[in-house]
C-alpha cells in the first residue's frame, strides 16, 4: 500500500461507488521466452515502456533482450504479441488516429515506427542523431521530445507519411523532457537544475510562450499528461510525489496535490494516466505504486511488489488495469522479470478458473495437447512441459480462450510431462494434472 497516504485536495468531486476499488491477482501477460545456455533455461527479462488504448483494443509496449515488443489485448481478454524491432529498445509510444507510433533507439539515435492494428510496421522514419525521451500525438501526427548532443531539449515532428522535421531546440541544457498534447498544441516540460519548467509549442514546433513556464521548484523527474481541459504535471520533491495543473493557456495553477510519502527520495518512473473521469499516478519506490483519483478524491491506492513502475491500461468500456513488472522466481519464470496485468474491479475479484482436463499425444517430435475448458470464463491458456523431470518450460505461444488444443515441437527425445492452466481477469488458475508421454523424434510414440 502507499506509505502514510496523505493528500492535499485542490479540487473535490463526489466519489462514484461503482468505480473500481480493488485490483485482482496479477496475471502473467506475455509469452515466456528463454535464453538457453548449456547449464540453465531462464526466462528473459522484460522492461515495461508504455500502455496505449486504440479503438476497442489496448496495447502494451516493452523491451526484452535488447528488442522492442508490442502486445495487443482485446476487450475479450485475448492476447497477441509481436516483435517490433530487433536490436533496438523502445523508449515511448502514443496513439494515432489509425494506429500506434513507437519510438525506438540505439546509441546512434532514434527512429519512429508507425504500427497498424495488427501490430505490423507500416512506415519507419529516418534515424535522428540524438536521444529521445518522450512522445505525444495530436490526430495523425506526433512530436518527439529528446536531448541533443549539447544537452538542450529538442522537439521533432513526425508527419503522417513518416517524414520528420528538423529538430528544434527549445531550452538551455536540461534533462528528462516529457511532452503532452491537448489535441492541437503541445506542452513540453523538463528538469532544469532543481526545478521543473515547461514551454508550449504549436504543431509547427514554434514556441507559444515568450519564455519557459516555471511549474515547480525543488523538483525532479517530471511526468506530464493532458486530462479533461488542462495539463497535469507531476514530479519528485522532498520525499513526496507532487502534482499541479497547467491550464491550456499556460497558466500554472499553484494548488498542489501531494501523495503519501515515498521511501526517502527514491521514486522513479513517475507516470500519469487519464482514465476517463479518473486520473492515475504511478511510480516505483521499491514497490510499484498506484494512486487513482476520482476528480481529486482518492479512489484507489495500491502497491505491487515488483521490479518497476506500474502503468495503467485503460479499456474502452471505462474499466482499467495495472501493468507492472515483477520478479517471478517460480516455474517457468526462474527469476525473470515478467510483465503482469491486474484488473481493477468495483467488487472483490472473482476466483480464478478451475484446472482444465487434459489429453496429450505425440507423433514423432510433434506434441498435441487437447483440453476441456473449465466452467468459468477464460481469456487464455498457458501450456507447459518438462523433459525427463527437468525444469518446467512454457510453450512460447499465445493461446486464447476460444482454443481447446495446441501443437508444438518437442526440442528433443525423452519423457515429457505436460500441464495446462487457464487464465482470466481473475487470475491464473490451478494447473491440470500432469500428463506423461514418451517422445522420440522421427516416429510415433505413446498416447496417455
């Protein structure tokens, strides 16, 4: 939970009782992949980058083994994922009118990929020779905020056809730029020494303000979002995460919102997520903290033990979930940092689904697993196997709730144990009873 939660309210609203107040059990979100060595099978680590809602689907972007990935969660709960860029890491993402834009970078600079609803890259920009930090979109275009070789904050426009503008410097040397859009223009904020400053720019990257706006003093690590009819900036200051509004016309509203005390001054990865009429703040201070406001009344607070900040994932029906990274030492993760999803509910979450009934057969090295679904609603299944009593591993494939069978190739001959568990928004269900069968690559073997 939040540490000594105390809030200074500068705008009140009536809390709606039907709004989500609970988070359900964390559900492993992605396929498990393994870095295979002669001595060990280990799940690869995942670093959460962004969550974006487009139409009736919600998208998660993360980094894994130096590559950028994206996954799409449909409203039904089904999941599919795709490798976006190999050898580049994602740093930010935003929605467009007809898709998604993801910024990835290497030591040589950044480029942006425009992605369609099937997670396929349809356009790729040229590479820009500085480091990107954040992106915001307005309609079918976007602006990337970064830092150039001299340390200045620079902004670059990405047009709908994938062409990019010449970067424009908008500050003296500064760090940690963030950006948000009101749908027409943009506000860029950054840390300058021990203060947070900002500047409004138009779609052509021209400054709207005569000089930078002072948003907060004694402040670091800013975050920024546009919610309702104003910008909201958050930052770390003197052991707290604090926030303040900035009006569209650039006027700073000086009343503060203040969260509970953080561990020392160690909060990192601060984010702000509009959730319809609500607003969520997340950060990491040894625990992934979530604070959700209805208006400016605290609605939900929660702490996820894990390895990075949570990010909120709004769903088109007005509900939402927290996505967070956590170290999972159990099989088949073996200490890997994995993405989990926890659904927010108005009532205490339902129980996870029961274990399915399973049958497994083998033909040569090909293994077919079939199961009878449990009576509860299911959004997906996880199929796991082990060979000769070794470690449990997960079949590296998304299996949605409508499927009742999976086929995969066994990596070698031996005695295989097969088990299946069902997944829903209420959590991961119990494993089925393990089924054993002999697999000899090249010819048909037993059915159990």
